[in-house]
């Protein structure tokens, strides 16, 4: 991630985003990522994503 870059996070439902919504997001230029086979509760996913983004931005140290 570039310094000063922006990140938007969309946390989907347990079953994932519907294929049409995911395709619309990709068509708009969004990069879809996931946690593999892990399924987190919404409140846990938000904390995990914040930690990942902060790590990638070099802000955890």
C-alpha cells in the first residue's frame, strides 16, 4: 500500500457476497480479497481487517 493511500473495506454476509454484487465491485475497479476458508463473525472480521490493513501500511510498530 502506498503511503497516504486509501483503503475501503466491505465485509459481506457469512455466505459471501452474491456473484452479481462481487462482479459489479470488480467492474468498478475494486480488488476482492478473502480469508480463504475462514468464516468470521462480522464484529471479529472488522477487527481482523483493521489489523491486516495496519500491518500492510507499516503502522504496527
